[in-house]
C-alpha cells in the first residue's frame, strides 16, 4: 500500500494525511467511501453466523416506548427463534469478529492496514430493525463506521461528562450532548477517535460495519509483559538459592532483611537483562489470537505459494517474528522473506523456495498447525 496515494476510502486524502490530520484527533465523515457498497453478507448469513458457538454475538433490545428505560442485553449464540421478529422495532444484533469467519469481510478489513496490524482488532456487523441502536455511548478505541445497508442517523459530540446511567445492562451516557448529526447511506463512512460520544439510530432496517482498533491500557500491557517475563525467568535464570552466611542475630524479628531485598532486586534485573526481552513479550501478547479462535491443520506439504489463515495474527520487529502468540528469532534473507509474508499475508512459490531448510521446516510447522495454507 502506497501511504501517499489518495484513497476514495478516506474521502480523497492519503493514508499519510489521514493519520496526521484525523487519527486519534477528530471525526471525519466520508461520503461514498466505497461507492455502490452492498452488504457482503446477506441477513440470513449473518443470522446463521450468530447461531454458531465459535462466533461472539450479542442482542440489544430497547423497550417499545423508545424512552430507553427498558434496555435488554443478551450474549449469543442465538437460534433464529430466540431473536425478535423483524417487524419489531428497536432491536440490534451485534456479530463480532466477522472478518475471521468470512473471506470477503477479511478482504474489506485489510483495506485499513495503513494502521499498524498491532492496533487492528476486528470487524463487527450490526444489524438493526427500524429505530434500533445501542444508546448514546463512547468507545475507548478508534472506529470506522461503514454503512452497508439502509440508513443510520448518527449524532456525535465531544462529551466531557462521561457519567453513565445507573442500573443499566449497557454503558449508556447519562447526559449525552450531541454537537453534530449525519445520516449515512450505503457506502458512507464515519471515523471517530476514542471517547467521542455517539448515538446511531437505524432509519428502517440497516446494517453497519464497525472496524475497531485495539487500545490496550498501560496496566494491561504491564500485566501481560511481566507475566511473560516471569515465565521466561523460570526457564532461563539459574535456580540460585538465597544465602545469608553473614546474617547476624536480630532483635527486630519481623523486619525484612536488606540482603533479601537486594537478592530479589538482583533477580528482577537479571530477568530484564536481555534488551530484547520486553519487545519479545510484547510481540507475543499482541499476536495472540482471540480466545474463541481454533485452528485445524490440513497436513499439506509446503510446495507452493502460501497464504496466512485469516485468523492468524503475525507481527515482527527488528529481531523477531511473532505469530499467534509465539516468537522466533529472525535474521538474514529468511527474516526478509518471513517479514514479507507478515506484511503481504502471502508469499509466492518462488519466494518460499528461497527460504533456508530450517525456515521451510518452520513454515511447514505453521502449515501443519493450520496457521497458513498452501495455495492450490
């Protein structure tokens, strides 16, 4: 992707300009971001997906009065008979991670890879009957809202008061103050930065595609990285026992010995001694598949072009390649080719042939695990 080329998807500006002017800063309404866009999944296909155990789905139903006093919220899977009738107004079906289950949707979300893959989360499809919505709220992450079918009226605002209505199954803003209002038609798209309040109401039956991005907190990253560093320390640090031959008799019986504190600090410093350790732990965490993702190996021999499975998460840094929560040291020509696989999610047969024997064995292991497939 040439990040300096203007894109219709972004309203005629380049990815580079979009990231500089709008990303994480201010909203952008893009009329006909995808001209003539039609739903990639028919309604029946979406309902069938929502009935599956390995698909995350939710149902939001608003009370008939439209006053928001009677919101109901349920987690799937949902059999068709568990959903309200289509003629009933005010209900919404949310199906998460559709890009992991449908190649057409996966191809669509790949158009947003001008944002780092480490930030790209998934594509959710929202189906709503007339007047359906999830109430005024804010997200803690960036989001593109692409209208796929029907019309949806959006009200948005820079909300200062983020207090929520009490005793509600949804996080609905108590004092929503919209500043702008738009109606999106099929092919139109709205970008919103984090914590920008919004409320979308369906005008007739509609479908909206939400392309969301990961925004991990410092505490989340600290927990995940430190946990991996601790596991690594168990494997790599020597099992040296604490010893205190110079310990004197004490009167303050419960006081923590200074030498024991120094011993613990030394152990932590040793665990962090490798300058690549934090990057390795971070890459492993950010490349982990979601909890409901399972892979099935096909037993193919890697003797042609290869393509990453759409559920596979693959990242890299200067020294490592990360795939589905695992890390591998990478250098030389093999590193260039494997990183190309991560960027393109595809590697031509002639490039696969250039891999060393060890790298091809590794790629074969990934194929056996179902993480990638051989193009037929």
